C-alpha cells in the first residue's frame, strides 16, 4: 500500500540524514520506524528473540563507532548511576 505523509522540513531532513547514515533508503527507514512503533506483544519472549528482532531491524552492527558493546554498556550504566544515584 502506498501512502503520502507531509513532514516538516527539519524532520524530513533528519530522517533523510539518519537513513543515509544507516546506508538505507528513506522509504526503508520509514518502514522500520513505523513497524517498530507497533511491535507484537508475542514477538519477544526471550533474549534470543530480542536479539533476532534487533537484527531484523538492522540495529546489530549499526554503530561501527562502538568497538566493544559490553564496555559501552558498562560506561552508560556508570554514567547513569552518577547522574541518578
């Protein structure tokens, strides 16, 4: 099904920039965003399901600037603990 959505220029540019950063078309990126906004309650029942979902959404490997995901997550947790003890 084809739909047309009018977007403010700044939002359209931000979406276009992010799609480009991910190396996908704006249309594919929009479909990913919309699909992720209404996930099925039955789709994620385990950690393996969650990782499979992340892979299907193109999230695994989408941050080449993060060399070590475990260290990055640890750093984010520590940062959050400093802000909200």
